[in-house]
C-alpha cells in the first residue's frame, strides 16, 4: 500500500470520528492535552568531536553542558549521510538514503513518503518549521506536514537578518563579503547565519497557537555551515586578536576549498587551524542561541511537557584527511554527530555509549508521544528508549557533488576528476568500520585503536574486509526501492541562487534544464 493512501485514509478516519460523535472528538482533544509537545533542533554541519559536551578542549558548548545534565546524551551517534538533503530526508521518513532516494541530484522529497511531521499533524498536533538551510523548504517538498514554514530570507525577517549579520562584522573587515553585507547586499545564503530569528519565529507562532493542542516544532540553525560568520566576541573566545583579523580573510572562497580537498593547492597548517577556530566560534554562538531559546520557552511555560531534541544532520571536514567542507567521503568527522534527548517524564538522564543514529528519532518521538509507526513502513531506525548494545549501522554518500568538480576543472583543464566521482557506504560493526567505494577502493578501520581513521586495514585484514563487504551486500539487498516520481514543479531561480551560494547548485541535471543557472546572481529573488 502506498504511504500516500495511508495519509488519505488517516485523514478520512479522523474526519469520520468527528462527524459520528462529538464526545469522541472531545475524548481525542483530551488525549491531545496530555500528549507531550516536541521541540526538535538541528544544528546544521556540526561534528560531535568539536563540542565540549563530548570532551573537546575548547569551551564550545558550556550552556548545552549545563542543560544536558538533565538529558540523555548519546555519545556514539552517526548520521545516515554527509549532507543536508539525504540526512534530513532520513530523519523525516525513517529511511536510509538508498531507500528514500533523496540526494543532491534528486532533491525533491516525494509526496508518497509519510513524514514524521505529517504523522504528528494527523494526530492533532500544531506544526511549525523554521529552517535556515534552503534545502529544508517547500522548493524541495520538505515542508510536508508543517502548518507554517518560515525562513530568514522571508520578507518579514530579511531586514532583521541582514542587521544581525552587519552587527557580527569586525569593524576593520573590508573583505568582499563584509562590503556586500554592509551595503545591504547580504544574500539568502549569508543571512542563514541569523539564528536568533528561529527563536523569534517560534515564539510568535506559539503565541497564536491553541493552548489545548500540543505542538511540534522543527528548527534548523546554520551558523556552522560555510561561510562562517561568527561575531567578533565569539572569535575572541577561540583565537588571538591577530588570528581573529586573519580569520576574516580566509573565506568564503569555494574554489580554494575544493582546490585544497583535491590536493591542487593547499592552505597552510596555520590557516587550517584558524578555520577550525572560526568554526568553533560558530559553535559557541550556537550554544548561546540554543541556551536563549530554552530559557525563553521555559519562562513562558512552553517546556513543561515537551520533548526537546538536539542533533545535527552531518559534520564537517576541517583539514581531516586533507579535506574541507562535507563532500567526497564518509569519515567520522562528517557523520559522528551530537544527539541529546531531554524529556524528564520519559527519558532517564545520563551518558549513553550504545550505537545509535540520528534517524532513530523518527520512531523515538512517535513512541514518546504514544503514536504508532505507519503499518507499511519498513524502517531500520530503532527506538532510543532501548538501544541495542550491538548493532549494524549504515551511512551513505549516495551521489557525487559535481559542482566542485566542474568548477575546478575549468581552472585546471588537465586535472582528472575521475577519482572523486565515486559514491560510498559505510558499515559499522562493533569497533570496525568498513567503507565500500563504488570504484573498488575500499577501506577498513579499527575505530578503537584508530579513531582518526588514518590506517587503512583493508589489505592487512583482508578476511575481515571480505566478511564485512559480504555483510554490507546482504543488508543492501534488503533495502526498499525508493519512490520515483516526476517533479511537479521546477526549482525557482531564487532557490537555485540560494543553493549556488552554499556550493550546492549546478548539478548536471539542473544545468541541462537551465544552462544559465551558474551565472544567476546570488541576489536574485
């Protein structure tokens, strides 16, 4: 049975109950009044090992650490993917990337999937989405199930977003980006770093909500995604005054980032260190944004019976494996993410080292709210309320990011991008991590002895590599086939402009549909 039929049937059933009996509807409302609210926060592009909550040496998350004393902190959580689209699609549907088929070359989340927001909405929840990432929007059909969808580039927020950006700039920063922002030219991809608006939007929405019905809020913050634009005060917490000034000159320059990752032209070790410190400054900013959100909602009484989740969709390379950004690999800096679950009424606080995944939130939130999984959903996600001590976990890099390859090829005509045109799957089994590559250059790491994944054991432990390769193949053979449908509408030019600025836009398919896409102004709305 298609999940779209499931959605229609659920809606009809709810309507029928309302018509047949007013007392039944009253009973349903009474049940809703006892159900917990949900506040789900995603820190986009945040790797767990750079949070002081997880033992990092810099104090990047002091407020999170204090709040997390009353929460369940999962120390061994991996994401299903290394980028926004497949990871969010997994969290929203409970499916692995190969099962939902959503990635950077197919970014439209089909209507046939039942999202977690739709399940909560069908159960009577009021639903709200605020996303700083342009992928998590109506343009790519990620708004399914949300009553209200908002973004910092919406007309009601845009001016304030630009003001927030301008206040972050260092007085002596005369870089191209700073000049544009001061001149009122902050684009949709730079105003993503205005996380205070997520709290403002959520509070305004809550003010007009029905207090007798529970709410489901999803917030995406993007401060830790390139370009990094932390305020000077946060930079000063992470680096010297000299390095603060130098940090403003290092980005955002996408070709340079790709040149470094491909080994064509390298940043110095000092520059890489400053990039890492700037990234850490964005994490400290995120920590304050989250702390302010929790403090404000708590004071207003909105968290009295609320499940609060903090996680990330993926991480970031900061010079690891001589790479930057979050493409072309499946190493742990890209997929080891934070996961904190706070709900004193139903979740025991403490640290948990058992193997979990960020898409485990799909069944967990439903279980905590007393809602059922769709009967026709075959999910590998498992409840965080009872994690297994041992578990096979799979993460994927399902499609190649062509934009960087094409851009670099223009400047280096003799460069061969073939070695970078490959996809990956990673299988976690006990302490072993096996990375299958589509070109046959597989990898095997013992994470207990080699957490940095520096020593490939695929040849010295050939028997174990073969065993894990066969085990992975068995798992893949049981994957559900993804839905395939014709996109109902083309992406808007404004949406393409947002993605271009973040280094995403310009896949082969998009350029075929719109040859001028790469030349579109990033200011075009």
